[in-house]
């Protein structure tokens, strides 16, 4: 769930900086952006109450993935320009 998006972001930023290779950051930026896009197309829940809860959780996950994608992309760009 949410911890996987945070772990992927940390991994992407960390490996990109440690290896001075922007390809790692860009790959994880792409993967996190795909994950964020997938949050829009998830299956509906069985009840209205569950849908409200799961919809809120999916929105948080989508925002975490977008933020992680941005962080990895900026790190990769910074590494490429150095």
C-alpha cells in the first residue's frame, strides 16, 4: 500500500544519487506515474460505505505515487545535469 510508494521513492532517489545514474530515477518515476494512473481505474467496491473508504485510500496512494514520481524525476534530472 502506501509504504510501497514511499519505499520505491526512497529507493529511486537513493540509487540514482549513489550510482550517479539518472536512468534508475527515471525508471522509477515512470513506474510510480503508472501506479498513480492505475489508481484512477480501480475496481469498484461492493458497498457504498466501502467505496467511500477505498476511494479515499486510493486517492492518498495516487498522490503518494505522483509525489514519488516527481521526486525521482527531479533527482534524475539533477544527476544528469551534474
